[in-house]
C-alpha cells in the first residue's frame, strides 16, 4: 500500500502531465493546498477518461463509471487501494468537502453517456452545475473562504467555465453525438440540432454567429457576476484562483477573436497570454494583493 505522500505525488504527476494551464495555477498555492487540488484534478481526469476515451463501447463506459462511483464510496469510507481516491478522500476529510460534490460530478459525466438533449437553458444549467460548479465549490473549500456568499459565486464561476468549454468544443462534442446548446435557443436563431451533428454549419453562417454571440455574452455575464469570489477566498490563495479564472476568461476572449470558428483547430489561450498570467500571478503572490477581474 502506498503512503499518503506517494498518493499525492501520483496525483501531482497526473496534473502536471495532463493539465498544463491548470498546473501553472497550482504553483501559486501553498503546497498542501496544491496537493489537494492535484488530487481533485486527478479524480476528475480519470472519471472523464472513462466517458470520453475513444474506442470504448457505451456499456463499458457505463460500467466504468459505476465501478468508479463504488470505489469512491469505499475510499471515502476508509479503503486505501487506489492512490487517486486515497488522496481525494484525505483531501475531503482535511478540508471538510461535502461528498455530494464528488457524486454530483459523476452524475454529470454519466449523463454525457446518455446523449441528453437540453430543451432549455434551465436544463443546461443543471448539467453545468454537476459538470463544473461542483468543482468550483470543491475548490473554494480547499482554498478556504471567508463568507458563505462565496458558495453562490463559486457556483456561477463554474457555470461560466462550463459554458466556455461548451462553446470551444461544439465541433468535438457534435462528433460524439452531443449538442449542449439548448434546443429552444437553437430554434430562436433558426438553427437545428441536426445541423451541428451533421457538421453542416460553418463559422461564418450568420445564424451561427448570432447564436454564438448570444452564448458568449451569457458566459461573460457569469464571469462578471462571480468576479468578487477572488476576494473571498484565503488571501494566500487569491493569486492562484485569479489565474484559473483569468485563463478561462481569456479562452472566451480567444473564441470571440477567432470569430467563433470552433470547427477547425481547437482554440487555446495563446502562449504569450499564459505567460502574462503566470508573471502577474507571481507578482500578486509577492505583493500579497487581491487581483481584480475580468483580466
């Protein structure tokens, strides 16, 4: 059986290899909190791989999620045979993270396997909560927060992140038979779910441009609404949280800059922007200031 330190080191290696932008943000955290966030990331990464790894039959994916759920339950009750789940269980205990967050995340991933279509934004919001808001809520428990209003802001921040992911990944998701944009909003812009699934749309389609502008404006609204969150977490952790949010904010800006051409090369935050975020994060750690958003 591995030691707890070895379990956390295993999670850190996963985060370093699989989440370059995320890992840079973690460098700004005190080491125990950085280790905890690596455990959270490794748990999410392994669950996500069960859902999205190519070449795995749907029934095998379903069985994999069920097994991961059962193993999570066992480790939260004291089992220690899996390094990722052992580190996650220790993180949950140390930072008093409600276990419901982890199971809600698995619920969201499991729903991806069912190919749900979302009729309204309220339906999509519920999915985004399970896919991303629970991650934000988990994160602020690790970082520490000074006021319960941080909980609602973390939920909104997660919604902003997931909406950004959805806009970036429209083409990739459609190739897997998934459309996350609400059906009633597609209709409002004279579009149809089948056009996305069939790859029949181009980025310069006026209908698509108007739809994406509407969706990007909504995501931006959630970023602005959740901006005070940075000032509510523990002071030593504020630069790291700012870096996480700034990275996603700039990803949304890059999607706009590309005029919503999400059908070609996957849009990423440019290297110079990532460097600028890293430099400012280091500076913020040095002066101990509270950064502002948007960035």
